[in-house]
């Protein structure tokens, strides 16, 4: 991948963590009409589904080197993210989504070890996952 593409991927990924950072801030410094926990949970479900799509693509292009269960697990995690939005307790939603992000990162570790994910992308995913999980834990601590 070209260096400019890597810079763009980094910029977009870190920018993608801003809604969760903002959601955590909104809980502690309220803004009229905005529900930080709701914003965080809906945004997280979308991002989890997006990450599951990355795993689908990895399997489609590198099936011979991917864990066999990757297609099924990525679908199951995307569905779990959706189901988490149906929970009547925001804390349960947040905990389920933390689990999803951590599980997807564990899959990324396996994909990196299989030579499917580039090291720069793995580091980016590690950093973004750390930011996201930290934000969700801060939110969970508020609930």
C-alpha cells in the first residue's frame, strides 16, 4: 500500500473514534438534547458491522489462510451488535459492544499472524480499539 493511502487510512480511522470520544464527553458535560450513551451505542453498532465487513473481505480474498469460522463469527458479531441495541438497559448494550470490539481485535490478531493483515493496519486497529473500548468503559462507568 502506498504511504499516502496509509496516512489516509490512519486519519480516517482516528477521526472515526471522535464520535465515541465526543459521546463520553457529552455524558460528563451535557449538551441539551444529546444523549451520549445513545449516540455511542448506535455509532458503535455501525462500526462493529463495518469491521465485520472487513473480516468478510479478508475471508473472501484469503480463504486458504483464514480461520474457517471467520465468515460465521463475523456475521454473529454483527448480529450481536444489532441485538445489543434492543437491550432495555444501556449498560448491557455497552458491555456487549465492548465484547464485540475486543473479539474483533482478537480475530485481527489471528489474521495478522496468518500474514493477512499488514503490521501497520494491525497497529492501527489496536490503537483504535483501545480508544473505542476506553470510551465505552468511561460511558459504562457513567451509567
